[in-house]
């Protein structure tokens, strides 16, 4: 069941940021067409944004928007996802008023599609530093961690025919004020900005920073700049003994490096170097 979207206008305004985040900023935390419009400081990412109080999945709505001719940079944002999914079809917990769950519609070239996960993770990492001054790291291939616990995840969906890219959708989920301890199934492995600092964050401030950072990184990617250098610097996976699972295939070795497309270069016990393009990584110390 999808509620009616609230379209956000395209006019620009100054980005407002206050530190420290207020413990009594519930009014600032309310998402609406007007509040999002006033918070944005981007040229095209999030212009327009379609905001849904509740939706099954922003990825599903993004695909529908593409079929209707959505422009590049269009964002589908939901206060609540009832059937949100991450990689490997895992459920992403996102009750109302707790998180940012959104999908960004893009029309990139093929070489850029392969690097969108890097771009999104870098943008999230920068955003967390911008709004919360929290150190964070990236776990290959698509998780952002704070104190070794997952605070955000990225999911890329694309439609590619040969060398032609019909579209790409960047799905992002970021735990802002999520009370992780209320969900025993994830309490040991997940965190949120609020859990880390004990402060209630304005999701509008976080959203404005996130979209601005993504626009900056995506622009750099489109210009051919080497964003993989920052990606590599932020990866906590490198140099560690890992187990990589992709379907029924399991590989163990040392995460030695990543290539320009973000693929993992795994040094196997037999000294062979294997290129891993996708998989679920477990760190072994």
C-alpha cells in the first residue's frame, strides 16, 4: 500500500545546520514537502523529491517514477518502509520518525554504474562526519560502520543492456534516531547517530548534508575523478582475514586491495589473487 506522495519544489535555499543537535528538535525532525524544500542546497540531486509518509519500498516507487519519465537526481523518500530490503534480501528495520530511507534515480554511463556503491558510501561517511563529527568506516562492499556497528547500507539496482544503461537507482538507508535496543535481532550489530551520541538529530539536517555530499561525489565520478582513492582510504576491510560468501561459493583469504571499480582483491591461501565483485564479507580479525 502506497500513500500519496508529497512533491518537493525545486527552489534553492541556504542549508541550515546547528551543533550540537537539539534534544528537543521534534519540530525540525518532521519531514514535509516544505521542510525538505527549505533544507536542500543541491543543484539537481533531490530536485524533485517525492516524499511518502509510508511506502512498501522506495526502490519500487523509484522504478515506477522512471517509467513515468523521472529526471536524473529525482529522490524518493519515505518516513517509513514497510518492506524495506538491503542486499541479499535482508530486511531493513525503519519504523516511522527513526531513519532516512531513500532512493536516488540516475542515468549514468556504464563505467559509472560499477562505481555507484563507492560514491554512495563515501557520501554517507562524509555526511556522518559533517552532522555528527563521528569517526566511521566502510565495510566492503556496501556498509558504513560506527564503532564496528552498521549505521547505514547501500543497495544499487540498474537496468543495463550491453553498453547502454537505461537507469540506475541508489538506495540508501541511514539510522538517524533509531532506538536500536528496541530490536533485539539487530541490537548487537547495528547502531544509529542517536545511539552513539545520546542526542536527537534533525533528519532534515542529515538529509540536506547527505544529498549535498552525494551530489559532490557523483559529480566527481562523472568527471572521471578517482573516487576509489577515498573509498580505499575509508575501508576497514583491507588487510584483514575475511570470509567472502556469494551464494553457495565461499572464499577465505586476506582482503589485500580493491581495484578502480571497487572490486575486492582477495589473496587466497594458495597465494592466488582473486577478484571478487560481490559477496557478503565476514571479518576474521
